[in-house]
C-alpha cells in the first residue's frame, strides 16, 4: 500500500473538464485531490449536502465518492468532481489504476483493496483521470 502523494499545494483540474457538484458544505477543512463522501450531517442554510473525507474501504461500495477540486475551509463551500482530471501528484505510473482507500491520507492508493473497482488511472507521472 502506498498513498498517492500530492506535490502541489493545490492540485488543479483543466478548466471546464470536470463535473462540479454545487451547494456542498465541507464538514472539515479539505485539500484538493482528496476523496470525499456525503456525510449524514445536516447542512447549514444554503447548502444541499455535507461532505467529509471518504471513510469507505473501497471504490466498490455503494457510497458515492467525489474528488475535491479546490481547497475548502470547514463549514464553507467545496467544489467536487465526479469525472475529470486532476494534476499535482508525484510518482504515478502512467496507465496504472488507482484505488480509493480509507487506509491512506487523501484516500487514493496504488494498491488494490479487496473488492475495489478501477475508477481512477494515472495518465502521467503527475496527473490522475477519475470517473467516480
């Protein structure tokens, strides 16, 4: 198991490439490039849902998972994507699958957990394609 490492302070996505979920509130401070899932917490006025760092063990579960596209403060709005690319990582092997894992920081691992489904791939040494 090896967590995928972010090397940019703020990973970025190509403009208009990703699908954004709107009116989403961050349960805690979130860093771009982190996988999150919908929380059971009640959102504040003006928000439709609350998200928190993904806690499911693999991408093969029924929990909907999203990629954080920009850093977010606790209680503030957060931009999420369920399809696209994000750059700012290191040590990726182009073409290699990546997996959701609650066992590593950021939730992205290059080791396949039991029952995981391939929904992320390294497209270069620094960029991930995700279809969550």
